[in-house]
C-alpha cells in the first residue's frame, strides 16, 4: 500500500509540475511558465503576455523549491511579492514597470502595515504603482495574503 501511495504521489507531482508547451492564442496571448516559479495546482496559469503587457496571477507566499507556504506573516508576504516579481522579470519587466497591483488580505488591520513595509522595501522610494487592497474572508489554504499584478514590458521591435 505504501508503495502504491508513493508511486501515485510521484505521478501527481510530475503531472502538476510539468510545463506543457502552449502556442499563443489566435491573438497572440502567451501563457508564462518561467523556470524557478511555483507550480500551479489547478486550472490556472502563473501569468500571460498580451502584447506589451504581462499579467501575473494572484501569487501567495509559496516557496518555489518546496511548493509549500512560507512560515511567518512578513516572510510569506515578501515571498508572494517575490513570486510575482519573478514572473514579471521573466518577460523583461521590473517592479517599477507595474501599472497596477491588487492585494488581498484576510485581516486589513493586521496585514496592511506589513504589506506597506514589504512593498516599501521592494520598491524603494517609489514611485509606487496604483494598488487596491481588499480584505477577504478567506484565501486558498487559509492563507493570509495574495497579490496580482499587471506590468508594462514592451516587446523588442
């Protein structure tokens, strides 16, 4: 039985972490699966490129090496921003190229100050992108934070 469970787990891990080559859509939208990023666990993509814009899915504080949540509130929030940054950078964008970010927290009073601190560390003195921060009742895996972003990254002419 243990061998069956080990084989099943290995197959599921392989299937979940496989990068399937995808052609661009008829209008040129390309799915992004950069090296070193977290692995998706469902019917969603890490990000897409559409023309000069990169759209990054909601990122949480998941360690890409283990695909598990990082311990500690500030560390988890920082990791989520780093996960978003990695996807943007894979297409030539920096955090300063963010045209909008959306943040979800499960406790505005508790987590907004941490988000502000981490964002100030990552962006420096700014300018900061437009940001919406929304308190939600619950996030996947009972997480505390999620961030998604849109980046401007002009294609080379």
